[in-house]
C-alpha cells in the first residue's frame, strides 16, 4: 500500500522522473522520486525532496542536480512554476486549470477516489470483545469505537473485513456465577435476569469464596460440570450469554456498530487440546512447574503459559487456537486486535508463539490508553465501573439540551434523533480524534464544544455547507453543482482544492497506521480551510461563473465531510 495515491503527486513525480532521466540518463534510482504536498504554501503547492539523495548517487552538489533536472525539460502545462530552494528542494506550483481537472476527476470517482488498496484481501478485526455477565464499561468504548472505525476504513479500501466480537464467554468465573445464581437470586430475579444482577452475584460469590473454602469447592465443582457439558449448567451459561448479548446489542445499535462474527472464546474450546499438542510436537511447549509454557528468551519476554498447572487452558491458549482457526478458515492478510494497553505483553507473547508455529499472517495489536474521566463527569455511577449506557444517555441528554436551545421549533422526535447523532458523534469523535496510544481526559465541554476540534463542530460544518447548497438550489433551480465548471483563481480556492485532493491518501494512511485520528485530523483541517474560504469568498453573491464554481467546491466539501465522518462511524445530519 505504498504507492502514491494522490493523482496530482503521481503525475508530478512522473514528470520529475522523466526530467532526471533526460538530464542524467536512465537509472533505477529515478523511479524512487516522489512528490508530496508542500510544507509551506508560500513556496508552492508540492515539493520534491529527492534531489539530495540523487546528488549522492551522482556525486554532485544537490542544487546543481536539481537545476540540471529542471533545465532538461520544458515546463509542462500542469505547472506554472518549478523552483529550487535551500539545499535542493524542488518546489512546484500547479496550474489552476490542471488542478481543477484533477479534482473533478477525483470527485467523479466512487467514494471520492478512495483507492482499492485491499483488492479483496482479508482482514480480521477483533474488537469490542467484552466479557459476558459483566456490564460493558468505559474501557470497552475505545475498543468498540476505534475498532469500528478501522472496520469501516478497511472496508472502504476494498478489503474483505471480518469484524469479530471475541466475547469473553469462558473461564473460571462461570463456576462462581452458576453457584451464585442458584443461591443468591430468587425465582423472580432469575426470571427477569439482567447483567447487573449477574454482576452482583459474581461479586457476592467471589467474596464468599475468599472466606469459605467449601463455597469455593462447590463453585469449582459447578465449573467442572459446565466444562463436561452438564445440560443444566450449560443451559444456565447459555442464558448468561444471551442476556449479556442482548445488552451489548443495545449499545452496539446506539453506536451503529455491527459484527460479521460473534465468536466467543468458547467457540475454540474443542480445538485447544490439538493446538497445544502441536506446540508440544514441535518442541515449542515444555513442562515447567506443572504448567506448560513456551519459552520466549530469544524474544526477551517471559514465558508464555499455555496450560495452567491445574490442567486448564488459558487466555493465551485460546488466542493461539483462534489464530489457527482464523488462518485456516479465512486466510487473512492480517488480523488486527484492539484492546487497552494493559494487554500488550499478552499480545506480544502469543504473536511470538504464532511466529514460531510458522504463521505468516500479519498480527497487529492496536492498543490504546485508558480514557480518564474527571470526577463528576457522570451523573450515574455504579460502584467504580461507569456503565457505557449511562455515558451514552448522558451524551444524548446534553446534546438534546443544546438542540432545544438552538432548534426550539423542531418537532420533538426530530430533536431526539438529532440529539442521538450529535451526542454519540461527540463521544466517538472525542476518542477518534486522538492517537489511540495517548491517554484521553474526557470532558463534556470539549466533546460537545461547537467550536474547536469536536464531533459537533464537524457535523455543524457539514450541515452549514448543506444549507448553502439548499439556498443555491433555490436560487438556481434544477442545476447540479457537481456539473459546474471549476475555477481556482483565488489562493483560498486553490488551497481548498489541494486539501480535498488529499482525502484518499488520508484514508489510506489512517488504515495503514491503524490510527483513525489521521483521518480526523484531515477532516478538521479541511473544515478549517473551508471556513477561511467561506469567510473570504462570497458564494451566492459572487458573479455567476465564480458562484457556480464555488458552490461546486462546497458540494465537494460536503461530500468529503460526509464520507469521512461516515468512515469514523459518525452520522452527518443535513440539517442541524
Ligand atoms: N475480553 C477481553 C477483555 O475484555 C478482550 C479480548 C480481546 N481479544 C482477544 N482476542 N484477546 O479485556
């Protein structure tokens, strides 16, 4: 995925490569010459930094190399200027007409030119993955939101994506839960079972197991029965999963998140013995103090335990078996896991084990820092875990308050729908606008701010462009702005066009680096350029040809904002 995706840059690089060939003859090195956006718009629109490298190959001073290359060919029509600066940077200024043509072609391409980088290759994205019988908490929101943005990005880039919600639905906690469920709940509570009740049961059962060895033994016995397939325990366990899933699904619906697969850890149970046996046969797993471990000394890591001393398989064993199953079934190019930073060692360890097993699938752990919440952020608190649903409720409540203030004449149902789009969008954007690997301190003021780098700000920016388009439609009925002729004579118009051209590259970079923040940054930058364009260049009041051109630029901005926010999983209502 390293090719230049920006069509302007690709053509300019092509021309420069020819210039180097004309000046210095054929050489392999010239095909590496690239062009990128100018770091400073005062010097040009694009720049090439490769003359310095070429100078080394040619053993000549870099400026002389750049000069000779530029002198070798006449300036093509796409350029109005090509200049050398500093030690040998080549600065290129493109002609407005050519840029307009390039932009028009991009806008005509599906999804504003997002390239087919995936070409049908498969990516498994393992995200959200909460644990059964526990409420989804604030830690799961980042996995869900980041994972879902990656899911959308990869899909848009032509990958076959399998979004897999790897539920934590197996483990020793089920012994405690089953025993507690039978003991601590009455018939009515069992009938109307909720995840909250299960969480209470767990805490109670756990505490009792610490005080009363006989209780712990009973829990262990229930676990063994479950593992051996006892129908009654199995039915109770399945009920825990069903109740949890319906609660998770409520959250996913509100977040516009859906999965292709929801295979819990238990799905791989039957394959664990064979997986571990392979490790043993290959001499990779050895006994150590009763447990079975894979040594990772060469990798500089502690041993990876794959079977505990009590004979039970653990988290690592399940993850290794999961890779094996996914590779066999889907033959993925890569598997991406999204979890919080505390699991880094676990992933590095089992990735190392998979490498030893000979798996070549690229395994990537996208870890994120936990979101910190200043005291008093939420109105509803339960123990120390903040329930995700409470967070979403609060976001919608606050958004509704704002909307009631600004759109008092809007019907209530519409206000509520808008509040959901803005409230949820605010939460998602507060997360996605940061590099995943940073700690976020979440505040409502920032998340819901109408100015600055926030979700609502971008949604408003989009809606304002849409309303401008509506006014144009009233003024010039029946004309599609996308058919208008583009004129890019003003510097702000050109700047906006150059920035729009960067959309496909931003999408690609965000996916490549597994950082949706790259796209968020791009969208924020675009909306800022748009706002200075809008302040300096009247649209509807301009002369006809200029007006028509500018409204076409506006239509493109609306299209890219909607497309881009859509890739982040953020809705873009046309009217706010
Ligand atoms: N269930 C785990 C948790 O809540 C996350 C699982 C991540 N995926 C994986 N394949 N290990 O922390």
